[in-house]
C-alpha cells in the first residue's frame, strides 16, 4: 500500500450531518502514530473536534498502537492538536459556538509530502426526516443504476 492509498473516511458523517464548510487541517502526531496511520490502522467514526484553550483538538480519533513500537508507543485515543492558520481557527471558534453547529472529521489521509491531514467540516445535524430523505435518494439512485445496466 503506497502513501497516497491511505484515505480513511467517516462514512456516517454525510448521513448524520449537513456539511456547511470544509477545511483541511494538519495533525500534530507522534512517530508511532504516523507509522500506524500509514499501515491504515485508524478509525475516525466516533471522532469530533473541540476547542481547548484556543486550540482545536480532535478527540476520540482511534489510532491503533504501532505493532513494531517498543515502550515508546502512543495512547490509542489521546487528544491531538489540529493545525490550522489563525484566521481559520478564529472563524471555526465563532461558528462552532452557534447553536446546532459542530466540527466533525470527514477523512484522514496522507498528503503528497507525507504528512497526515484531517479533512474537517463545520456541520449541522440532520433531523430524522432529513435522514429518511437521504435514504430515499440513495435507493432511487441504486434503482437508476440497475436500470442503466440492463
């Protein structure tokens, strides 16, 4: 598996939320964490972003312990700092405090330069009827694809 093949998606995100704005953020990682990500051993399904002391952190991002790591291995679900410029951080801080808006990770990937990046979005939760509408649209699309194949 090459570096560009690593693209770990949060599959529930588009079903649960309406995406308003998307950003690409760097992640401050330890050596064993990046090695584990390159092996594809990360899970972002339960992850969310929050501000702590003016810095944006990603919480509940599970990166499995590196198999070849010694006693210097990392904690699997520790809080990790997200790296954005000040203008983006300020905008997210103001928007994130609005009622009903949250910051969620969409995808974890390795950039061309070999750095781990997290695609995050400012999102608004969907109501139950919106979720049902999404399921209906998906079913219609599947039926159309089947009809096109015939």
